[in-house]
C-alpha cells in the first residue's frame, strides 16, 4: 500500500494525471512473473526501480500479491531466491 498505491491507486485501477499509471487490476502483463519481477527491480519507463527499497522476501511478496489480487488469478509464485537471482550484480568495492 505504501509503495504501489501512490501511483496505481488503492483500488489498483491506475490513474492518469501528471503521468499515466497502468492498472494492476486485470493487467495481462502480470501473467509473466518474470515481467513483474523485472519491472519492480529495474523499473520501466516512468516507474522507478522500487525493488532496491525492499528485501528479497518483500519483493517476492509484492509480486505474488499483485499477481493474485485485484481480479488477477495468475498461478506460480516468485521466491526470495528468484528475486535475489534477478537483481543486478552489486558493484565491486
């Protein structure tokens, strides 16, 4: 709620105003867990990469939640290990 609803709205229907924020409800792009994971971690167009603010488990929880709520019923869960593997490598010191 604290991260996603600011743009996608509490009802997940998206919004148009200063930018266009797509609905999460009934969004066929969410059928691909890899797509959702990539967008949360790396961002896309106007969406910032919010995954850096969350642990691997939190990212997995968000991905799984949006794929199974708001009228979405996509199967297959993302694990924290999958999130860790999808993150960009950390720069070497």
